[in-house]
């Protein structure tokens, strides 16, 4: 169990595998199964004003998220635009300093590690960015781009850097002869392959792929997703795939974590999450995903969420989803629902979860007791 600075908890232990929960939960760093653990991680961006640039508010981009990633798995991180997915990914990569919480990679606490000490770890931790156009330097050749990590890390490839780079180009489905070409000579899909080749140069252990296909034509999205899957098998990679598109995440993930306004509201094995979503927000997101089979289409009702996502400058209290939730009750506005394991390996943060026999969580019961107590303690007028 990992606590998240008081407001959110994800247990990383799981009861023995049940028929409907095939993906095994990560256990510990000691047994070599766990690769990454994020515990109560948060990022508040200060908002400043005036000549002295005094802090007047904070954008609570990520507000205490916890999850683990085991070796060889793919964890999908989904949610609407602005919910804090990229900020979470960037903190794990240490491209952003967390405001609070802890990041453990292979048993090492890297939360506040200096850039100097992080340098050797940069080999193991890599990121694929959304936009293959802006993430590649247009003035550098493909050879220079994909070979750059060798230089940065002072690594000599046995067969020479050029040969090593050409092998990687081949691995990602590009022609090794393209070594001397420039990014503008490639299509969007090919450019994303160059970006992937660059991350693979030093054989990383964990790749954070932030919207790896959303800037690509639908026709090439599947090719790049398939490539990521093939590379995972071949090179024993572990992925955290960030996307707002639930179809992409469904295709590639073993487990899925759903984010809403800086918090994780549900985590489950992929099949479990898509077939039995427990959090109303997940249910609403899934109801908007087009179903190709017309026979199945009729069964699912589209849930239209009312209103916009509230501002992370001033998120709603208690359950952050209560301003848009059709099931919201008084308690949802007063008590934050903890992320609880409601069935083996399936966690949801909701007082009135769906698709479960649990009608109201322990937290509700406890909260009701404390609300009742508080009311009883209040002096009569
Ligand atoms: N450097 C920054 N300074 C201030 N606010 C920021 C900064 N970076 C991100 N934010 C804010 O933090 C929130 C989360 O942003 P983030 O980019 O992590 O969202 P996201 O889930 O990746 O969204 P998208 O799907 O659009 O990429 C947003 O409200 C964003 O405006
Ligand atoms: S806690 Fe209440 S408001 Fe929040 S998702 Fe559950 S039912 Fe909706
Ligand atoms: Mg993003």
C-alpha cells in the first residue's frame, strides 16, 4: 500500500490472480518485478503577479498520484486534456521537479536526485514526444539525431556509432540508407519512427510515450502502435503510454490508470476497466468511444458530461468530479473518496461506484459517521 500525502491511496499489492484479472500487480523492487513506483506525486505551478512576482495562486496540475509499473508491462495513463498526464510523465523523467511526493526507479529514490547523478540513469529512462515535427532538430541528419545519445553519454558502440544507428533504423522499420537525410524529408509516421529510434539508442528500461500517435494520420497510427508493441517484445521494454484516446490505450496497455483534474480516479487491468468501469468518469469517457460492431453499439448509452473541466487553479473540493457527475450526492462535495481496491486489482475513487456489488465504500460509511458526529457536536442554536 502506498499513501499519497493524505488524499489518495493506491495499493500495489493484489490478491492472487483471479480469472478476470490476468495482469499481475507489481510487487517489490527486491524481487525484481517492480520498475517504477510513484507515490503521492504532485506538481503545483506557482502563479505570480506584481513587480515582485509574488505567488498569488497555484495551478494544481498534479495533486497526489500514486501508481506502480512492473517490468515488461504497459501502463496506460488516460484523461481529458489538461488533467496532468504530461506533467506526471515529465516529473518521472525529471524534466520537471515535483512539488511533493516520491519517484522510485529500480529501488532508487530519484525524486530530488541531482542532474549529475541522474545522468547515467538517463540511459534507462527515455521519453517519446507527441509531436514528431518539433521534437526533431531540422538541421541535424537522422544519423546525428539517433546517434546523439551515444555522444551525450560518452558511449562507444562496439561496431561503431554509425553501424549501431543503422541497426536501430532498421529495427524501427526505416531504411539504414536514410542515415544522411534530414527530418523534413520524411512523413509524419516516419518522423515518429526516428523519434522512437532515438529513444532506443541506449536500450532504455522504461519509455514514457506521451501521446505517441495523436499527431499522426489515423492510417499510420496503428503501424506506430504495432511497432511499439513489437519493440517491447523484442527489447524487453516497459512503457507508460499517455493518451487521451481510449482506443489507443486499450490496444496497447496491460493496465490503465484514469486521471481527472490532477488525480487518479481509477486503475485496473485493461479488460476489467473497459468491461466494468467503476468510476462514473471512466464510464462517461468509455461511452464516448465509437464501437465498430453495430450489434454491440445499441447496448451502450452515450453519457454526455455537463460543463467543462473545472480549473486546476481552484479545483472543486472533495470529489473533484462532483460538479459534472450525475450521481453526485452531498457527501461527494464534503469528503474526498479514497482510491480503494473494490475488486482484485481494480481501484476506484468514488463513493458510489458502478459495476460493483459494493454500494457505498467504507469511506462513505466512515464519512457519514463523522458527518453525523460533527452535526451532533454542533451547539444547538
Ligand atoms: N509550466 C506550466 N506552468 C503553469 N501551468 C502549467 C504548466 N504546464 C502545465 N500547466 C498546466 O497544468 C495542467 C496540466 O497540464 P498537462 O500538460 O500535464 O495536461 P495533459 O493532461 O497532458 O493535457 P493534454 O492532453 O492537453 O496534453 C494544465 O492546466 C496546464 O495548463
Ligand atoms: S464520489 Fe460522488 S461525485 Fe464523485 S464520482 Fe463518485 S458519485 Fe460522482
Ligand atoms: Mg499532454
